[in-house]
């Protein structure tokens, strides 16, 4: 054994390679943590509140007398609980999070600071107009940035997330069709096979039926096939651009023209707007409506699955149908239009289709996004888009030697690979992804888009340095070589270093356990 | 630009590896006439400049902590323990994505499971999902769910339902040309909604405490709905009331939707908030939104995953129960962390303190000549009938630094009979001095 002067072994070759189980189940910095229901005290609390006066209740006899069953944790227990849980999560602040279509870019902390200013965070949504001019100014200013960046004349700010923005756009289309008496006949929506699942789900939620537009062999909308499908029953199309294969729809103008000629509208899914923001105005491409994911393109934090924010820009044809509420400005003074009754006589929102949410949308995301935009400026937003596209193409170029790209040519902000390079290795896309976890990376998007077999969609974003990308590419190249060298068993076992090994999702769905129940009640069941 | 790590040398080197002469070559698929458009927008700005500009906007707003404050109607000013904001700013929570890779997302998944457990217990229901965008969109989703369950196309909305919730629900149901019956505003909480329920009815939507603050007995409505084969959807906009008022589940509701903002989340001018959604087990597969479930890993250790996703858009596409994709992840964390601190003991006491603050406020304001407290019962919010237009009174008091409440005319512009109504909320944040100031200024204003 090689020792140093203090008798400490300096080489690991004498140490057993398999992990010895610990008494606690902890692994050094990875500490196991039970549920709050197991940690906490059902009579305890972690807040010090004053003693009530004990006045008689005026609840009309509807007092809650039953036990709720909520544990309370002291403040140190609470802190430890959540800090331990946090250490079981991967995050963009730790390393590359190359989820294609999800745009995991750096979340500047300035934006968090701004959002927490009392004038924004501690402001009631029904504050009288004179006392919330600054908040209305934020909404108006952000709306101006979004309209200018997209080249569109109007924006609905209230949608709560991307899918909600899609709903907003499709509702505006439906309202426009109703206004000209076409709603009963135009009931079909066309969307590519490669579309996000939200597109068909949204169309159906609006009462439309959905048909799939086939892709051509370059991974783009098959223009000839689309033209065949268009007709007097088509309400519109929903197309993502750049699309979910990471490619720009070269025929975008021809697609828009064909749809318009057929009397339909063009809804553009703006999930990938980050690739072209500051470079291209979607309004110049014939778009009628497009949602913008503030939590992707403009970097409001994803927060483990929300909150999102999905303002939706609208063309002049759709603007009158925009939802309430919206902000108007006159001589530097801002007002809110909150009901259809109060709508203006013409222009944006004059024939509003109604309301999508209580209050005014995701204000906390508006302040963060505006802070992001002002920080970047028009020049920085364009540079971010260029760097995002450059990074994706660099990853594609570097990985091409061992992995198989789904389509030839340059990509936009994300690089799409298929699983041909894993053929006959016994390793599948999911195994490859899980092996990345052991290497310290969050996997890329797997098995999406559906049009590519075993898809692996890598979106590095502009936030990665060249050094970080080189390490990432080296790791993936080594994994690809290992897979081809016949190491399938190791891939099937991965991950082995994560807080949990692979989880049984089938069992979870077959016999759903969706809440904690007291052990006694469990035995009685 | 401080957020972009690449320098020009990197960019040149990377382009040479790619084999492209310039970045614009990578954009070759974009129609040339559309590329490199002109934007009438300023260039980048340092931290100081951005902070200065946004501080100036923030300073034009009167925040709830700036003086006596009595606004409610679906958004409430509560104290948030400092621990909560620290927890939600942990990088591993703030900057994580949806937990699609459960092996490295157990932190998010476990708190979602804990959240679901807390929400189900609060609502008195069997199952809860991992959250909706907010209470109002949750309400619309519940109505759509009732439509799927009953295969009927008529919804009846109480006059005590927050009018913006009613508007959201109507907007969603009208897409399918459903009947939406909205009862007129009902400040006294005495409406006869039962008589509106018939064999065509898919759901009855009743808020409790209602938008005027009345505490309602849902049991007779539940029985009447069930008799006709309709679902009762109970809406709660003030989650603290769960600590004082009998749960909707105990009163026979089939679906409970609530706004969770009050627990752990700031007012934030209306969002982001967190929608609570709970129901009975038999409707599980018709539920919208994400669900987190318990399972084990290959070593037999307990772990959590997103489950029953065959209801959801990313699997079922046009057959999904909803188009919802995002939930309110970080807001659910704020909710569940605050609720963990409170515990049942803390929640009940917090609810009592809220109720007492409202009782004291009502007594002080109701004693003013010409001012009438409309409610027979209330939790932390009640309605006053003033001798004149409440919107003018609110404006006058706001100019003197008192945010007095929500005037009826703001919420029901179509119902002039509500224009003298003022809806007043009082939480644990209200002090005796706040109440005295409010009463004195109101007396002067009338």
C-alpha cells in the first residue's frame, strides 16, 4: 500500500471498489431524509404566533372540528429537511442541463432581487390604479419589448405558462373565426407529427380536431403535403419554429402564405424563440399568434416545473380578440381594462374573447424577464441567440464522430441525434441518458421529437462556456465508445452514483400511492 | 456581456471546428430578408442601471406593508417566515427543471408528494395533484373535468364565486358551446342555488368562504347536486380558512380547488400563485395536471416519480385530460415549506388570529353611522354596505395611505347594485392601530 508520511494511503487501488453500505444509508454528503410526516410532530409548530383573544367565533357554526393531520417542524428541522432534499436535485447552477426544447439557461440573481422589491412582491392585484402605476408600467414596458422583438402589433400578457399561451392564441383564432361566421365550418387544426404534445391538446381544448402534417426527409414540414391538407374546413396550423428537431422551417413564408390563402391562421409555437430572438422578427414570417415562454427565452427560473409565463403576441387580425385584462397608456398614465364591458371601441381587445386567469398574469415573472431584457439589451439578446446556435452546432460537430445526427446540415439552438450509433450494442437511449447521470450531467431530452427513433435532443444554450462544452462532449464521446465496446450491462445498471437508482415507474402507476397515510390507517385498509 | 461566457477567440475556434465561415452561415435556413432585423430597443445595461430603472418603477407602487391594508378578494397579505424565501432560493430548487429524471430530482419529487398529502388533508379529499397555475384556472379545469365525468354540458356558478373565477370558467366552457349559468352577486350569501340544478347539470361551483366573505354550508348543495348526478366543485380562495372552517370534503364536495397564495407566497400583483386541486379517488384518471407517486428503486429504497402521465399532453396529445404542462413548482415549495413550519397547530392559530382581526375590524367599521356589515358569518373577510359609491371612498382613502378594501364596482361593473359594497379583509398583519386609522378615515370620508 502506498502511504504518505502520516500513514494515510495515497492511492485508492487497495480500497474496495464496490460501495459498502453504511448504517444510516447516508453516503457522506448525500443524507437520507424522511417525509415531513415522519420527521415532524403533529402537535408541533415552527412559528411563534401570539395568543388569540378567545372571542366567540362568527363562522356560522361551520367550525372545523376534525383533525387535519398536519405535522409541524421547528425552524432548524424545516431548514435541514429542505436543504437535504435540495441536495438530491440536479440544477442548472451545478452544471449543464442540456434538455432540448426546455432551454435551461443561467438564471441571473439580479432578476430575483428585482422581483422581491416590496413595490412588486408585496403589491395587491386589486390595488387602486393610482397606487400601482409602476406595476402597470412594467407590464406595458415588457409588452413593448415583446412586440418589438417579435414584430407583432399586440400582446396578451396574462397567460400563465406556455401551454396557457397556446390556448390564448388558439382562442383568439376561434374568436376571429366566429366573428366572420366561419367557426362552424373551420374545425380542423393541422400540426406536425413532431409537435409538442401541448399543441394537439390545446387545439382539442378549444374544440378543434387535429390532423398531423407529415415531415419531409429533411425534418421539416412537408409543404406539398400541407397544401394537400388545407381547405375550407381548416381553422389554422400550429407550427414550432425553429422546430422540435432544432431546424429552421426554410419554407416558413410559403407555409404562412398557403395557410392564409386557404383562409386559416398561423399559430407559431414560440418555445424555441430563444434561437432567433434579436435576429428575426416572427411577424416578418407571417405569424398570426405566438406564445413566448418567459421561463425559457427570457430566463425566469424553471423552479422544478413552474411557474412559467406565456405572453402571447397577436397579429392585427387577431388583436381585437385579445383577452382581458390589458394595460393602456395615455400621456404616461396607465390604466387597466379588466372586463369585456370596459373594452375599447377598436383595436386590441375591442372584441375580447374573455378572461384566462384571475388578475393580471405572472407579474413576478414579468419583473424578472424585464430585468433580463434590459440587462441584455437588443445587442445582448442577439448575441445570446447566436451563442446558443453556435454552442449547439459545436456540440453537434464534436459528437458526430461517435454519435449519429438525425438530419444533415447545421442545426439551430439544439442538436438532434438518433440511436443508430447504439444499434446492436444492447444499449438504448434511456440507458445512455442514465449513464450521463453518473458522469455528473443531466441527460438531454429523450425520445422526443417522436419522429426520430430513440431521439436525443441536446440544447446547451448560450450559458455554457467552451471549456464546459468540451468536457461534456468528451464525456459523451467516451460513453458512446464504451457502449460500442460491449459494456451494455454497466449502462443498464446506471445510474449507480445518484441519490436513487432507477425507479419502478410501472409499479407507481399500477398501484398509485399519491399521499402519505398514517401507518395505522394503512394497516386497517 | 456578463451572462455570456464565450469570447471572440472561442467563437472563432468553435466555428472552425464546425467548418462554418461565420455565425450567419448557421442561420442560412432563415429567409435572408428576415435575418438581422432592426430593433428599436436599447443596448445592454449593467446591474446598477437595471436596478435603478426597476427600483424607480417599484417606488411608484404602494405596497401592502406601507400602511393600513385591507384588500383581499382572492389575494391576501400574510406574513411569510424568512426561512421560506431562503428555501425557495436554493439553487437546486430554483434552477431545476420538471423532475423528468427522477434519480436526480428526488428533492423536487419528495416535496411534491408532501405537498399533495398536505393539500388532500386540508381539503378533506382523497387525492390532490401537484398544483395548477392558480385558483381561477384550477376552477376552470375542475369544470372541464366535471364535463368529462358527467358527459353533461351545463355548469351552474354561484353568485358568491369570485367574478374573475367565473369569467375564466365561462371563457373555457364557451369554447365548447356549453351552458354557463352565473347567478347574480349575492352579498348576503342567501342565494337559492339548489333550485337551479337539473338533470343537465354537470357541476355546481360554490366558493367558501364566498367572495363576500360569507361562510357557507355546502352540505345541502352537495346533496342536491348528487341527487341530480352533478358534481359539487368547492372553491376556496383563502387557504388559511382551511384551519378554521369545516373542509369542503367533509361537506360533500367532489372537487376542491383553492388558491394557495396565502401560504408562503407573496401578493406579487396577482402571480405567480399556486392552484390547489383535490378530488375523490374515483375521479383520479380524469384529473388534470401532474401527479407525483411513491415507488421504489432497484435497490428497494423508497423514491418518488411523476405518475399516471397517460392522462397528460406529452403522452396522450389530443386525448389528454388537459393541455397543462407546467405546474407551479416553486410556489408549491413555498406553500409546503410554510405549511411544514405552521403544522396543524400553527395553521389553526393563524386562522383564529385572522378571524379575530376581521371581527375587530368589522366591529370598528360597523359602528360608523351609515355603514352596515352585510354578512351573518365570515372568516377573515366581510362586506360593508356604504352610503355612497365605494370606489370613490377607496380612492379617497388610498390617497391618505389607507388601502381600504375592494369596491363592488371593480369586480361587478355590470351590476350597479354592488357599487356601494366594500369587501374588507383583515389578516394577522393588521394591527389595532391600522383598524383605528381605517375607521377614522372612513368616518371622515363618508
